[in-house]
C-alpha cells in the first residue's frame, strides 16, 4: 500500500502542477499532496474497522486483518492507475470489485453482503458529510 500509493502521490503532484492549481507553487502543492497521502494511509485503518464491523454484522466469519487485507490488496489498481485522466474511474471500479471479492472470500459472505460491507465506510462518510453540512447551513436541514 505504501509503495503503490507513492506512485499515486507522484502522479497527482505532476497532474496538479500542469493544471490550474499550479499557482500554489511546488511547496504548497507538495505539502497538500503529502498531507493527503498520509491521511489516506491512516484512513485505510479506519475503513478496515468499519468493513470488519459491517461484515460481522452481516454474518461474516473473518477478523480485522481480513478486512484490512481485502481493502489494501483491492485498492492497488486504483492506487497504481486511478490517477490517469478519463480512464482512472475504470481502475476504481476494478478496485471495488476486487475488494468485494476479497471480503466475500475472507469472510465467507455472498457477493451482495460483501459489497454492502465494502461500501459501508463510504455511505457512513456521506451521511456524516450531509449531517454536518446541514448543521452548518450549507444544505437544507435533513432532520
């Protein structure tokens, strides 16, 4: 994860330097990119905990390490090639598929239950964003 995510970091910096954010300068862009990279590594551990909890709630038979393995190995296509403009989303979908298959095998779950477990961190984050945005008046109140 660390080595492949460095490819993603380097590619992101190069793409940003050639785009409209280049006005931040090399130091500014590198600082933001490195901070984002460190946070993405740390977030994998939190996401694995959420996938682990979701898989267990859905009847899975694995442990935390299984969730971490499925997320890390599954994210490799996205990390290595997801930065490519116009076709990067294909590698993100591929990563989602591999993560779902990994959770399915490691937790002995069906494909749909595994998919639910894998997307549960994203759903939780989306709900939290909407709740906080509504609390601060950015979007209409949800509740």
